[in-house]
C-alpha cells in the first residue's frame, strides 16, 4: 500500500456519502425488509410448515437481513461509481495518487459497512419481537462481511462497466434481485423438488443466506462451514477483477 | 538513473517527448509533441479549440492514455512512477464537476486526504479566503455559482501543495475583477517556486503572466520558447506617426521609405521595423527617413504585435491589422 491515508479518506468519503442521505440509504431498505417480513408472515401464516425447525417469522428474519445487506452493498458501490462517471467526478480518483487496490479496497469496505448498517438496523428493529440465539456470532460476522465484500466488488465492477444509470439498473433487476430472491430467503430449500434444490445449491447467494441463518438461529439447509471457502474465493476473485479493471482504466480512461 | 543525472534532469518540471494520442475513432489529437517546461516557470500552453491541449493535460493527469511517447515529471518517468508524480501534481480540469454530497471545505479536506496529506486547516482556510470562497465554505457545492465552482477547482488543485500545477482554462466564466485577484494569487504561488502550466483563451493574460509558451495546432507543436524569444522573433513592430500635413501618394512611394513598407493607418503612416542581429529595432532609422520625407511628426508611437497576433498567425487564423 503506497497511500494508506488516501485509501482511508476514500473509505470515509464513501461512508459519509451514504450517511448524508440515510433516509434513502439506511431507513428505507430496513423498512422494506420489515414490510417483507410482516407481509410474508401474515400472508403465509396459516400454512403448515412442517419442514421448518423454527417459526416462520423467526426463519424469515436472518434471510431478509442478509438479502438487505447484499442488495445495499451492491447499491452502494455501483451507484457511487456510476454517479461519479456520469457527473465526471471519477476523474479526481484517477488523478489522485491511489493504487487500484486502494481504490477497490475503500469502495468494497464502504459497501460492507452500508450492508452491515442496513441489516443491523433491520435486526435491531426486531429486538422486541424475536429472540435470536446467535450460536455462532463470529460466523455471522464472517458471512455478513463476505456477502458485503462480494456484492461491493460486484457493484464496483458493474459501475465501472456501466455507461448510464440504466446499465446498473439492468444488473440490479436481472442479476442481483433474482439471485437474492431465489436464495432461500422466504422458504426452506428442503421443501423444493430435487432439481430446484440443486439449482439453489449452485447459487452463491443461497449459501450466504443459509450460512447467516445458521449462525443466527443454528438451523441450516446446507453445510454452513462448507460454504465459507468458496464464498471467500468468490470475494477474492471479484476483488482482483475489480482491481485489474480499475488498474487498466477499462471504461474509465480514453 | 544516477542521482547526478536526476539532479540535472530535475531542472525541467516536465519533459514531453514525442507524445502522440490517437483516439479509437481515429482522431489524432496529439502528433509527436515534444517540449519542456522549466521548473519554476509560468508556462502557457496555447492553441485553438481542438488543438490537443486538453488531451495533453488529461494524459498528464492520468485520465487519458497516450498512444506513444514519454513524459518526465521532475526528472521521473511519469508513466512508471505515477504515484510519486501524482502527489506532486495538481490539476484544474476544464470540466466543472463536484460531488453533490459535500461542501467546499469537505471537498478540500477530502482531496488533501486522497493525496495522502492530512488536511492542513490553516492552508485550507487561506485557500478559501484567497479564492473568495470563505463565505460559502460550508454550503453544499450545488449552491455555488459557476465562477465559485471554478475557483474551488483551483483550491482543490492546490490543497496538497503540489510542485507543479496544471490549469486548464481556470478563468472561464470568472469575472474580470476576480480573475485579476486569482492571477495575483497564482503569481505568488509561482514566485514561491511552484511551476504553473496554463491553458487559456485570454491571450493578453497569458502574455502578461507567462514567461514561456508552447502553441499547438491540430495536435502538432508549432512553437515552444521563452515568451520573450517568441515575441522578439515573431511579433512584428511598427513605427506609427502622423505628419503635420496631408500624406501624398508620391511621399509614400519615396525610395528612402521603401524598406519600411509604408502604408496609411489611422490617419497616419505605419512603417515596418526590423531587428538587427542583436535584436535591436531600427526605430531611429525609420524616424529619420520619415522626418526626411514628411517633416517632423505631430504624433508618434512604436507599436508591437501582441501574443494574439502571433498566435493567430501561427495557427493559420490570419492576423489583425496594426
């Protein structure tokens, strides 16, 4: 690292950016997750759910927390990058003596913080209503940080690639949303036919949701320890990809 | 490179060698451009729109990749030692853009941090004062006028105390009074040892401020010299005088005036002057010849073309009549 203070400054800038508009970036996503929780709980409340080892309300909460974390981590880095490109302020980062690794690290770390704050706000609102056992708090943190890092790096790559806000919306609506909704947030994969269960196991977001749920509730559909290594590898791979793209100036420099 | 070689090379703030930029659409924005900017100089980089000035500055700023060529910055290879060079370079880009989430004071603190420098609050305050932004320091940047934003760009480029500052049209949209104060400040910065590379369309300001000049035309360098040398070489000088009586055609055709190519201008006559090998103008000879033909003049003045005339001639845009 050649400019750690510059990297820290960029991280703080990115955190301050979303804190400046906290109604939009923290409160609204937390409220959306709460609405999902209430609507799904009451809409599905009457159905028997023999496969679930805990009540549906409790089952939903950690998955929704992880979904909120993933979507907001992605939104943080992607929106910051595309806004910077559209407004022309990204040139100040290109001009600054920051290495590509420092830029990516700062963006990804800020995305992780945004994801943690949103998911934390959602879980905090549930404190009077649900008791979570938190049998593996460090595992919960690991999944949360890995999820935030994967989505932060992915958002940065999407932001670097995009030319317009529409391009980022394309990735959000056709990649991030379907993969997070089909990650076992609202149901247990044990209740699915074998083919769908296999497809879910191939979705990395499923392992993030399932692993986080295991760390919070102690119940899981897949092996939560097995999921960590490939997720860490995915985070590393995406970090390196974002780093190489920034270093090459792809879609950033003429 | 040895230390001795580096010390010698450091006399130049910038050495641009054979710099070429061809954009993907085939446009050759820079074509084999080479020149040097002496350290401590106030250097004007001039050219009509589309001449390649902004492309050159963007390459220095690492916003555009060169196709070919090299740049040495304070004796170091700009493309290989980017981080070292960037820490010592401040750039005012032509386009005004600010993060809409922050105030001018925030912008300066953040920029300082991005350059690895902990914000120096006294220096930030001084920049805000000198650039007349202090009253607006804690407003959102969206609330600033165009001129204020451009001054904020200048403050942003100076906040990490760079050794070389590149100003791409820094006074566009800034009113005359503020422009003058901005230039006074830049002169002070320059006198303190900072090299300044400036592009501007205000050629009279460039002539007044800058000690060196380079002129680009369609991506090619057409001149790069100390301002004084360029003006001495290329700016034509004239002796204008108004004789007491009416000027007759026969007088203008007098053989004694022939080498001064006399012509009628603004109710008088204009005699073209030349320089001897030591650079001195033949004003005395022209005067004596005019007195011999017309008698003592009632009014007289030596006129020299300014940078704008030279610029227009070098960029093939015609000239103005003196």
